[in-house]
């Protein structure tokens, strides 16, 4: 857990390569990788104060690490957040958030279009411990308002959503949550702070899977929460210390270096994604394209306002088919004919990755849950990388034209 270095005169691009913990006595220019599970203490009294939280200093690898702290400082600086805390994965960050904020009898209000594992964790796993939940249409503010209860403690949205790229009004949900005495958390994995800063729009917590665009090259797992110093210190850090969902220093170092190129990667990959969305929109084998950068997207104007005028690097498209079985068969055919692009369930890589959500990321949901989320058998998610646009199109067109 770490607070960001306060350098208000610096632009976000500069913070992406400069925000970190202080250099060691060796004066390294590239942030150091500290591989240690323990720390020698200056005295027994100092050790006692550090373990009690009354004195700054590292004590044990499960509680903190200088390399991990550098990643947390840099991410917080990019998000414009008072503080950040990291975890081993994006899902463990969500679990830490829920464990830190909720107890038996509390209620969580979520978008029904969220990532499949998020829906299962909150809707099924937390229910075993007495936490209730309601899932509502992402873009229907009236449905969010109607589902509020006196016991509602947390509203949780993902914008854009995975995989249908639905966009929520962060400011409106923030006002709604605060009027109800609840907190708003936003999953910012798709947009990243390069395009969108939810806390500037009123969100209380920003969740990241650093596995995605923060790393940017599909190398390691990581997660993080950005929030107020009180939330990080009082609600999340105690859970981290007890539950051990700690981010490994090497993974932290990899994602820390990934943040240095986040902005230029997001701009370049978003430009290619827009071109691909426009190309797919007129392809005879495609029924519909989901991408916030297209004027045809239902929340296009809102997305452009919240996401710095950019649609992001992820899109989804639905194939034309007469029934679900045919749709699934056609989707599998397109994916099986890929020769250059990757059939891979991750996203955020410099390589273009395609996946079939109904059988992978949302495969553990019930058919009713998938239907409610709009995940059809003919849907393919595409996270556009940095290959040449004509090569991306040619590899995808092979399968689309041979359906």
C-alpha cells in the first residue's frame, strides 16, 4: 500500500514514467526490483511501531514491498487518486474490496453486464456469507435507483463492460450512491487512466486488473484498488495482511514498467480498434458490432465525454446466424481459422486476441444470466493489438468469408 508522490506540476505522461518510491543509495534510474520476503529492523522498538502501523517502514513481504509500493504510487498518480493498494489479480482486488466493505446483511448493487467471474463472485460466492446482491441493466439509471435498499452499501459498475462495451454514466451513479449513503466502485480495466479517470467523476473506488492494459504485453497477473487514504488504510490493508492476496514484487515491477507506455499503447490500439469496428460494421457476415467509438453505439456520446474522445481497444461483434447452434458453430469456425491473430481469453496485449465469451469468460454463468447479459453464442470479443491493420483484417476475413 502506498500514497502517490504529489507532483501537481507534472503532466500525466510524466507521472507515468517518474512517479515511484525514492531511489536507493545506489541511484538506480530504472526502478529497482526488491526480491525479499523480510526486512531487517533497526531496533525492536521500531519494529514494534512498524508492525502496529505507527511508523513507516517495511516489515514483511505479505504486508508490503518497495517495488510494489512504486507500482501503487504510479497507478494512484495516473488515476488522480489519494492512494492505491495492489493485489495478486483483478479478481482478488474485487474480493478484497468486498471483504473490506461488506458484512452479512449488506447489499451490493451491480451491473448485470459485468465480467462473468465478477457476477459469480458477488452473486454466488458472497451469498454464502450473507451478502445479498442485485444485478440491473448497466445503462438503465431508473433500474439502479429502484433496486436500492436501506442495506445497500456498494454500487459496482464496469465501463465499458466486458464484452459488450456498455457505458454507464459514472457521475449519475456516483450521485445516486452517495445520496443513498453507499459507495460507488468502477472497474476501469478497459479504458484505463489513459482514457478515463472515474474518481474525477465522483467514483469512490477504481478497480484494475493490471493483467490487462496496465501490463500491456500479457506477461503477469496483477490487481489494484485506487481510493481514499482512509479506505485503503482502514478497510483494504487489514484484509490484505490477513488474507495474503499480495502482489509479487516481480509482477509489480513488470506492470510498473508497463505503465510507462500505457498512454501511447492505448492511443495506437484504440485507433486500430476503431478502424476494425468500422470494417466489421459493413462486413456481410457480421450482424452487429459493439464498440463505443462508433456513432451507432447507444452510449457513444457519453463514452466520448468520459473516455477522452476515444473508444478504447476492445470491441465485440455478433455473427449472422439462424439459431444459437449455428451461431456457436460459426463463431468457432472463425476462431479456428485464425493464423496470425491469437485465440486467447486475455486482453490488453500488444497482440490481437479473440475469444468466445459464451464458452469462456461467461461460461460459468447460467443460460439465463448470459441472456440477461446479452452474451450470445455468435458473439466474438476482439482486443485489438499493434499488428498492421491490413494483416488483422486479412486474418479475420479468412474465417468470416468461409462461413
